[in-house]
C-alpha cells in the first residue's frame, strides 16, 4: 500500500495545550515579523496567523520593551478568543530578559534557545543554565534551535581540527553537519542534567540548503527521540522558497521524520504573512498527513480549453471555500474533507468529477455547451446556460449542507 514510512517515535511535548510529537498530528507553526513592542501590530498579526490555521506562533523577544509587551499581547489575544500558544524567540540576552520580566516568562508557552549565541566561553554555561532554570520554574518547554548561520564556533573549530588530524577525514560540509547535531544534542543533555524532562525539549537543526537539511535531520532523528521541529531556514521569496521548503520537508515527512513544521518564507514587500501557514497546510494535506481545507481539483488547461470558464470557476470555488472555512469549521464538522472537481473538457472531466464528492465537467472548445455534474460518483444534473458557474456554486453549497450539516451529523450519530 502506498504511503509514508511509519512516524518516528518521539517524546511528546505539550506546548500551551498543543501536543507536539508523541504520535500527535504534525503541527503547523509560524512567526510574526512585527516589532513585538508594537502591541497592536503584533496582536493583529498573531490573530491573522491563527485565523489562517497556525497552531503555534513565535514572536521575537529581543529587548525589555518586547518582553514587557508579551503578557499584554497574550491577555489581549485571550480576551478576543485567541488562545494560540506564543513562543518567545530569544538570542544573546534571553537569560536576562526572562529574569527581569517574570510576567513574560509566565505568559510564553515555550522558549526558543539558540545555543550558538546564548553566551560565549564561561558565560555560555551559566546563561544557558539560567534559561533552563527559568523554564523549569514556570514549567515551560524549550526548543533548542541550532542554525548553521549562528553555529557554536568553538565546537565547530574543535571538530574541524579533529577531522584534519584524522586518518580518514570527512568533508567540511559533513563536519559542519556533525557540529550542528552535536550542538543540539549536547545542549539537550545539559538541559536534562539541569532537571528538565525529555517531555519539555524539542530540537531543530536548520540550514538553508535542501540536501544538507535532509541529511542533518536524518542523522539527528536516528540519534535521539526528542520531538523535532522542521524548517528550511532562509528559504527565500515566492516560488523559490515554497519549492525549496516543500522539497526538503516533504522528503523528511515521507520518511516519518518531523513533529512540527514552519515554512520560512520571505514575504514580498507588503505581502501576506499568512502565506507561510497556507503553504505548510497545503504540504501536509497534499501528502495526506492532515486535512485543513476542502480540495478543488482542476485540470491545467490545454488546446481543448481555450475558454477560461473552468479556470475562473475553479478559482471562485477555491476562494469561496477558503473564505468560508472559519465559519464552516464550527457549522459543518468534517467539511475539510470535501473534494470538488472543476474540469475543462470531456477527456478527463467526467472521470475526475466522479472521484470527487461533487464535480463538474465543463465543455471544451467545440464541445456541446452542457456541463454534467457528478455527486458522490453519480451523474445528477446537466447544467446549461450563461449562469453555469452560479448554478454549480449553489449545488456545492447544498451538498455541504446535506453532507456536513446538523441533519447529516444527527443521522450519523
């Protein structure tokens, strides 16, 4: 039977009520790009990300003003019905900010720690210990997040020197991957020595090269059972970032590796930050791991479909479904499993339409101006006229009401 490899067994971590790892569904998370000290802007963006489907949202905590804003942001979100867990992203002075702002330490659901910049030489151990002790005090999990752009230089230099002296040296890239993994595992080991449970630790080892990311996570996954956060760092803008992230994470997920994902896209100027959430959801849904939104199947078009009717209808239906989902999730349980087909001609149209819950096969160039509609594999109508699109939208709405409305649910029970 076709399908992914069995999920890697990991220790589950409760992040503000959202389970990550331990067999839980792969979690979608995101990160704001607002100045956290700007409370209004940050609240607004967290709400947007949460509405888009982000189950965990990370925010930057880089100075006193940001730390002071965190509990206000958390409370304001809660007052409006948004209980999405907030993760604090700390670099360089996290130990000081959490010490000086206990309300921030309490409000956050998780702390992200970068062992490459938590401190240097003698300060590293004491500052890392402070972060872990505060996390233990407030019963918070941590993500030990290693990035190859801010890797522990002392560790990397030592491994490079050892490799140079070896009778069987490996490539510099392989040494760098080993340094990334060791940084994560040694930090996790130290956190446990400081009293942190394994069910409070997540790891990530992010790089910006697809092949290196796959290799480093495969190795890390084989060497521990901590919950793993996947992400291709600095993936880039637009289609490049989407393709690179999807290629890397898709392979790892297919191999059973990964408990939570973030798609690190660079938005266009003035672009929509929620795109990273939508891409993460589409990746998981396309691979069959989770269902978030109804699926609209549509043919790509060819010489048989010089009309743009099917393209316009497919987009209208997808936009309508996406816009309606926040309300429909409450009103129509299970509607995320709906499949709709909008096909452009007779070649594959009827067959594809039969495979969907509801589908329409529009006439191609030179074909009879009639559009058969199929519901659960059976032809139920043939639409004609200038308002075929509106007729089909009405049929989709009626199907959703019948299939997922209270009457259907009551009958199922």
